[in-house]
C-alpha cells in the first residue's frame, strides 16, 4: 500500500511510550517492531485515523472471507453494511445513554460492595483483581443477562482468549472455540434468559438474526466489554495516582469528573491497536489509537495529562458506524468507580513506584497486570466534592 496515495500520509518511525507499548510519529507505520509485509500498515495520525474509520470502502468482512471455526461467527465489528446496520440496531438501545443512566444505581451498589470488601480486608490490595476486574465483569454480565451459574466458565474462557503473545495459535483457537461454544450453549438452551441475551435469543427465534450472527455478536459483546472496561478503569486510576495535583483538584471539585474521565481515555486508552480493515486497494491497515490520541499536530503537549485541555475528541471509542457500542457504559463505570473508590478509601494511592507497574503482554490491549494500592484507616480526610481535601503526596 502506498501510504501517501491511500491515506494521505507517509510511513513514520517508532517511538516508545510508557507501559512498553510503541507509539509512532508520522502518519502510518508498518509494525511495532521491525519491518512488516508491504501490504500492512498502522494508521497513526489523528486526522488519517478519523478518515480511515469512517471510510465505507474499508472492509472487515472482506478480510475474513474464509469461514473457519469460530471465526465464521463474526462479531458486529467484523461486519459491513447492510448486515452491520441490521445487527447493531438489535442491540443499540441497550447501550443508549438513557438505558445506561437507569443502570447507575446498580453500578453504585456494586462499587460500594467491592470497596467495603476491600476495607474489611485491610489497608492495601491489588485493585486490579479486587475491584477493576470484578466490577467490570459483573456489570457487563448484568447488562447481557448472563446467569450466575455460568459466569465462572465464561470468565475462564475469556481470560484464555485474552492471553499474551506467548500463547500458541492452537491454544488461542481452543479458547476462541470454547468461548463461542459456551455462549452458543447458553443462548440455545432452554434456560430463560434476561437482559440483552434474552432479547437476542427472542430475535433469533423470530428470524431476525441467524445462529452464527447471534453467537458471534453475544461472544464479542461479552469479551470486548469487560476486558476493555477493566483495563480502562485501571489505566484511569494509575493516571490519577501519578498526577496527584490533578487528583487533588478532582477531589475538591466533582465538576471536573467528566473532563477527567475523557482525558484518561485519551491519555491511556485500553485498546492500543484495532479496527483492522482491508482497504479499497487490497491492503491491510489498522488504527494505532494510542498514537492517534497523542498526535502533536492536534493535541498541544500530547504527552501531558491535562483534563481541561481544549482539543478535539479522542478516538478511543472509534468513529463512524463502528463507534464503540459500550462507550456510554464504560463512561458510567469510570465515573462511578472513581467516585466511590476515592470517597470510600481515604488517601487511596499507589503502593509501588509507578515505573514498577507491570503491563499486560497483549499487543492490542493495554492495562496493568497488577495495580497495588493502599489507603488510610481514617474517615473524612478525602471526599470527592468536599473542600476538606487531604492533598496526596507525590508517591515514589
């Protein structure tokens, strides 16, 4: 692919950002480490990424023309119109701003329950395993209507599917197959399902969606939702831990919460590379979201965490017809979790040097493997929105 002709830019060089993930300078880059086949590119500038995401000539379905195993049960992100439009319409209402607003009390109850369990366990823990993962997983299971009895099995399959680059192809295939089989068994069982899965099962009975479409859609909603949300929450917490002055301002003024959430999404997105497509010239390309969100031609001081920055919107949820279905749910999870965690756990802070945090080995999903935290056994020292703020020290 000729970058100048196809995307209006050129091939850039690699520079490395925090967390072991590569960011790129320039418009496109062929690979994270070393040369890639001539027909593959990463779109890394903000403007070109936006154009790439909304260009109807770029196709995911044509990239996956050979049906084999679970890959034939395509997720909604792998479909092109009109199939994509038809399938997305079936589920979009469940993720609307109005629907998510109705779920906020449920999010608050779960966040309070998890923080109370953390408080009872002591004054330190791994917040990734004790809060971020269970909060995001249970939330997305509730939205989908996954019965309690099968949540453990589905979680094990999804963890295997999200393994790092050292996992062999056959292992990933087994995980993918296992996840799709478990989801298919659940959808086609005689068990009466609630939530979105129940609605989709009824749509299948009525002929509005095929069995393959049903399984692929449900599996992708299940997997993509909780994996990306849990990592995004951990990334947001780490952003605030290592920028204590911004955390202090947030604790003093809750009106900054929305802007803070959006800046964490820009500064440290949980998806680094995605939306691989076959372009109209027959080349493969994907978007480097982390790089596009730090385009110096668009964002002033892009490597600084500035919640009140005046700049275009980040691309972490994509653009165009494939804009993330769960964007409003993730935002609600972030707002709720940050509020409850900092209100209920006074002095919440990182319990290790920030450069000692180990990151996931995935090339496409970015988040800490563990996030050790500690807090003070006092009351009233910290409350989001209170003017009585115990300003956090700069943690080592």
